[in-house]
C-alpha cells in the first residue's frame, strides 16, 4: 500500500491551504496534445487508449483524482499549494494521453479509497501499495515498485530487524502503520522484548518532523520518500538498514467503473512505450522503481 510521505520544510506553511480543495491541471496545448507538467516531453493523445474510456469520463473531460500531497517526491505541494511530484506529472501525462485534464482533490490518505468506492473520485494517486487485501475493495492500476525503508537522526544506529522498545513514527493508514510496524512489534513481544511504540500521524510531514524534533526514534516510509526526506534534511537524518518488502504501486479505481481501468492501463503503457514514463522518473531520480509493463491487480499477496 502507500507509505509515509513528506514535504520539504519550506512547503509546510502552505500545506493547510488545500486540505479539502481542488486543483485543475488543464492541458497546456489544444486537444490532442498536452504537455506533462514540470517540463516533461510533449504528450500526444492516444486514440486507442481514449476509446476505452467510459462515456461519463469522456463527457466530464477530466479525471477527478484524490491525493494526499504530503509525500515528496511522489506527491506534495509547491509554494502556491498546488500538487507537484513525479506521480503528479505521470498522472497529468496519463490524462493527456486520454485527451483529458486532471482535477486533484487533496485528502487524508486513509480517506481516499473510501472516497473512490463512494464515487467522489475517479482515481487515487497516493503511492498506494497494491495488495490482495486492497484488491477486495478496488482495482489497482500498477505503475511502479517501491519498498520500505527507515530513517533516524544522523549518528544514531537503529536496526529495523531489531528495533524493540523504540518509538517509530508512521503515517496513519499506510502499510507501515497497519502491517509492517505491528508485525515487527509483535515479533519483539514474542521474543520477550519490549514492543515497538508506533506513533501514528495523519501526514508524512508530521511523521518525519517527529523524528527531527526528537519525539520519535525513527520513521518508516516508502523507500523513495524516506530517501528524499534524508536528502532534504540538511544532514539531520540518515537511512537505517536496507530497503525491504518491495511492493507494486497502484492507482486505485472503483470496481464498477467499466473499462476505466483498461483505459488507464493503455494510457500508461503508451507513456512507457514512447519514453515519457522513463523521462519523468529520471527527472525526479526515482527510475530505480520503474517496471517493464503496466498491469492491473498485479499483486499476488
């Protein structure tokens, strides 16, 4: 599933501006061609992919996307409060392939899937791990891989496989909070050691800040997010241990949306085939998580 997130400190002041707001990313050029945000290569509409869209999406002319924009570099907010990041650029390019625009709704991570199944959003974009459990609720359009990685204050040494008794900051609703952290804590108790104290936060920003402020001993998040947090910390944070438990990232959609999943899959595959996918990942330095083909519900556990 998704993991923790974080935005650079300079962006935190604007983070509250769009907690429930919408942002429309309209194409930069006329119908049939749009520029992916952030300077990505021009994206040309793929008529075959667009033909797979349900009529209600064609009529709306846009994809309504729910995102928790506190998870840099995947999705976060710029100084004006607009969502940015490599996943945002990828979704904008995907929409352009379909001849659509994007409308982002900023939401808490654990509210996004309920809003999709309830019909409020067409798509979720928030570094969701594709899991068999999630597939019971939604379909997942897979587009990337990432693992889990920890970080702590520079100079500390914490072993994620032997972290009994520490305070671990995680974002609520994430795999780190719901599965991985509790499993590690249970293993400590089974070994007769102190449990891990999980400190849950609504945003990755807050989880990361808990470590830098000394309220938590370590944080656990998706590997690209943890690595970005360390890079942006000015030497305050260091990664702890290796990346583990690699999952597929998926965009969740409701199971009753007809051929929407096939359209998104085809658009993302078209971006992969024409090189736009790789270009966006390389721009943000996250190309190590690239996959070879776009799948739907590819997770096997």
